C-alpha cells in the first residue's frame, strides 16, 4: 500500500511540474528568458555595444545605443534609448557623457561609478528583454555609391531601403511600390557657420518578419574646419 501511495505522489509531482516555461528563471523566483539579453561592456577605452540596435520580437519597441561626436577630444560617451514605433524616445539610460570621462574612466579604466552604471544599465536591459523578447538587429548591405555620390541604398531580407534626402522609402526588393515612406526633413543636420552637412545612409538594420527598420545616418562635412555632426539613428515601421 505504501508503494502505491509513493508512486501516486511522484506522479502528482511530475504532473504539476509540467514543461518549463520558456522564460522561467532561477529558483529565487526571478523570471528570465533563456535567450541572452543585450548587454554593454567596456573594452579598449570604449563602450562595446555589439548587441545594438535590438528590437522587440513583436515590433513594439527598439533599443538603440547612442554616442555623440566629441570633436577633437573624441572622449567616449553613451546613452541607451528605448524608442517606440513612432521613433519617440520613451526611456533613456545614461551611462557617460564626454565631460565625465576623465573623472569616471581615468587613463581609460572605468572607476567604480562607471562600473556601477554599466551594471545598472545591464540589469535594466535584462528587464526589458524579459518583457519584450529583444532580438539583435543585423545590418543590411549598403550599396556603394558611384561618382563620389553619397550612399543611399541598403538591400537585404527581401527589402530595399532608400534614403532620398528628405524622405526614406522602404520597398519590397525590386518593387516600385513602397511599403513605407517616412518624412525625414527633420533628420537633416542644420547648417552651422555657413557649413552644410549632407546626410547619407551609413547602415540599415532589420530582423526578418519584423516590420521595423533602424536607419543610421552619417553626415559629410564640406571641409576640415566645419567639423561633423553626430550620427543619427531612426526607427521606421510599416
């Protein structure tokens, strides 16, 4: 009789345990996805942001790593922005601005404050991943421009991403009908000290079957005396 009761108890335990949930985590009650979250590291006097941009699997948000140009100093800086489908920033995680660099990373080695900021940012990224199932976006192939023109076309995943200077068009590959057209006049860098800065398509990022593109624009300076504006990242959806 005891053997029967033990067997029945074991069967009940097995039935209750079931198949593990795909985001079940450690035994302390925290729930984490089995796939790794995007993370930030420090290496060779710079931030390592290889896992950005990253997009929610359902396409509801994008997480980008943003660095500003720092002129002649060239000091590292970084903030992480969570953008919605309209390209609006809904959350910012500040890690370092250029003016803090000498104090927080003397000699290129991060001190305790910067180490703590990186750890806190990575913890927040784990939370975002647990909620949104973030997927690292991959570069499409930017087509080389001819005759000293600026690059404007990226191809991949069955899509053509075309930067037109004041609009961005996304087409099915080799199709003339756009699946998305984005007014991009606000993406142009304003003239400064009589210098104009034409934008060009440096990169485009996508994940198959997710209707989100992240475009990366760079700017060309007309001369060494004009400097170069910071790069821009923008979210386009359809």
